[in-house]
């Protein structure tokens, strides 16, 4: 089975500190895409960062970066200099190819609270 | 700014009612998706569509159907609503081609309560 696992249901961090959200996945594919999505309270889901598996360099978007360990099938998200606006649900997602169709499979999410 | 618009943000329906959740995108996207979001379960795919009049089942299609008569509109239908369908429903769309290469854009969600 190809799945996505987020082992931390909830996390909290102090403003300006760094926090890392973990994600592991399982796939038999050699090339694929991984994503982190953010869902602020009562607001829509938006993309935080995307990683292509064939690229060895970890993706970075401003304060957000990933630690992609392909052999370990690990895809963690690091948020540096945390801000109050980072409070949200964070979902790790993976593109699953099945029966000729592609679909995005999500983990169960991590609720992150940034405290002042 | 590109948008995915879900017609109803909050709905309250009674058991047995037929429910329509509408989703419209203005990005000329080929791919459209309906997800269900529940606490502790994350997002689960109900149905998706790669083209007009085309649909494919996702992971939890039971109790749901969909309609895509026009490219910009993807409707989710609950033929006979039940209390276990109380949930947040998210619509998303992406451009032509591989999903990984085309980021999903989500709507704001429709929170359905079935009494």
C-alpha cells in the first residue's frame, strides 16, 4: 500500500523559534512528487512547498524548507522563525499513481500552534 | 486571482435529503477533485474527474455521485444524506497533465451537517 504518515497530531512552538513536522511515506515508484499543504483556521488549503523525488536538493520557500530523505522515505517540513500566522493544520501529501490515474493522497495532518 | 469557488460554505440538511455541493473554477483546469475532511482522518478522495463528462472513483465513493457537464463545474451529489456524511467537503482543481507538476488549488470548503 502506498500511504502517507504524519506521526505528530499536534505540535506547538514559540514565536520566532524553529519547528519540524515529520512525514513518512511508502511507495514503490522511483519518481514522484511530495507536498506540504497548509490550512489556516477557517481558511482554504494552500501549497507550502513541493519536492520532486529525482531532485536531490531539498526544496526551500522562504522560512519553509524540507528535509527529503529518499532512502528513508522521509519528508519533514522545517519552519524557521515561526510566526503567529503559521498556526494551521499542515498536511503532507504524495502523488499516487494507480491504474493509470493519478491522485493526491494526504496524511492525517499535524495541528501546529504558534504561541506568542 | 485564480479561484475555486464552492457555492455553499455551510449547509444543514435532514437525513434522506438529496444534497448538491457545487464547485466552479475559473482557471480552465482539466482536473477536478472532491475530498472529504474529518478530524483525525485527514483528507480522503471521494471522486475526481480528468475531463468533461468523465469521472473516476476515489477512496470513499460510497453514498456519493458526481456530475461534470461543463469543464468549469464539478458537482458532488449525496443521493440520500445520512448523519455519517456530516463533514467538511473540499473541492480542488489542477491543470492538464501530471498532478505533481500541476499544483492543486482548493476551494474554501463546504461544511455539511446532516441532522
